[in-house]
């Protein structure tokens, strides 16, 4: 079966990958800007490790720690200005999906001083972005290996992604130990995000060949961990943390080539308007997604359930329990307003969903969220 696959990111994995491969950073220059969130880079130990190797390699650095959840365009632009003022030769992003995605935008702003914040969506600029090195501290987005950065527009508060060859990292260090300090609720949400990636990709038309192999490897790893989180309500073991992290990378490798399906754009609505964490927001639409798959892609659904050794009801019930937002109610009027954003042109995520999806379909799904 035909498939397309592209993966230019050099990925170095394993325990102490950063400490054991410091010489790789010297290839990018003598100054860098580290882009992080508020605390995860420090609490995980990743920041300390990176500072150690930068010192060993005599690379100067500055830290920009102003990236919040759902990174704002303005913050990415400000970080780009700092990188330019500091004379940074490259960017190191450390953290969950937000700092990693933000780093991709920062690298573009850093080399294009005339680029206004919203101009990044025009996807046209003079200079190539700075090289980016990514170090993940959560098991969720798979941003380390994707060409996507999801950013939040300041004025509207809406999430909108950029993607393309300019958004790939040059190097990713993949060390699961940096996820060991993640609290339970964030662990669940990021795991749900990774699981959503795998499941949504499974039903896209282009999930074939080696991509399907990645999906077959990663989705069961994530499902096994989710079942245990659901059963115990406790932090996972280090062994399970490792499984979650590598599972998230397998899922990232798949969506990098297939894209996601409708749970992601619909999930943005919950994040933007109800403060639902991204992973849980996407997962809240997985039951509707699987119901639709049952109607339009029953053979693919049966194959997935066999792979996971479960049934649809158990899968849906586990997902609903883990999301924990049963009190959100969207009225038909609100659903119509939310769906208006897709009326003119349905996103690719709708087109690749089972049976396709229209703005009216999305409206109906939003209005029946808790049915």
C-alpha cells in the first residue's frame, strides 16, 4: 500500500541523552536562547542538564521563561526579539507542548525583525529561522518530531497552527526521565492528547505502511497506561512513564504525516472557552469520533479495538472518566456560534475524519457533547 513519510528531525533518545551528547549542541553555534514555561523545565531537571552541557561546551545562553499554556503569539514574538538582541545562534525549547511549539515560532521571529506578530500566519518571510533543539518534559504532543506549532492569537484567544518544513527541529533529545515529575492531572491530560493523536490518525486515509506500524506500536502503549491511570488514580511507575513518553513520540511520528481529525479543532473550543486542558479537550470528542468511525469505517474500528483488546463501550467509558468535565453543557445556540468559524471552509481535520465532517455536523457534535 502506498504511503508518504518524511522525518528530518535527528532524535537522540535514552537516559541522560542530553548529558551524553553535549557535543551535538556545539554544531549550532556559541549562543542560544532557551525557551521554557514557568516551572517544568526546572522541576524536571532538564534545565539543569542543559545548563551543564552548555557550560561544558562554552555556549552562552539566556533563558526566556514567559511561555504559558496555549502560547500567545505576542510572547513568541517577544522571545524572538530577545534572541535577536542576544545574538543567539540557535533556540533550545524545554517543556511540554507549549514551550516546544513556541520555540518553533520564536526561531522564525528571531531572524525576521520586520515580521509583525500576526504575520507569521502569512508563512512568508525573508530569512530562514534559527536552528531549534527540543527537549520534551511531558508525554503528550509529540511536538519534538512534528512540523506543527499551535499558537494562540492574542486578540481573539483562538488557537491556530502553523506548519511546514521551517517548523521542524534540527535535533530532539528524548529522555523520559524528564516526565517523572509531572503531576497526576497533567499526566492524564497529556496522555489523552497522545492517545487522541494515535486514534485520530488511525482513521485518516493516509495512515498506511510504516505510519500504521508506528500507530500499531504507540496506541497500545498509551492505552495500557491510560487503563492503569483510570484503575489506580495514582501516579504511574517510571516504567509506565517511559512507555507513555515513547508512545507519545510514536503518535507524533504518525500525525506528522497524517494530521489529526475533528476532535482537535473541536477541542480548541473547550480550551478557549471553558479552560479545559488541551489533551482532555480533544479526548472529550473521542466517543463521538468513534461512533462516527463505527458508521463509516467499521473495519478500521474493529481492527483498532482488537489491537487494544477492548470494546468501544469500555474505551469510551474510560476516556469519559479520565476527562472529568461532565458538567460542561453547550446549548444549541452556543454550538451554532462556535461552529461558525468553520462555515466558510472546513479544516483539513474535518475532511480526513470518517465520513468527512461539515460545520453543521460539528455544531451537532458540540451540542450533544455530554449525551
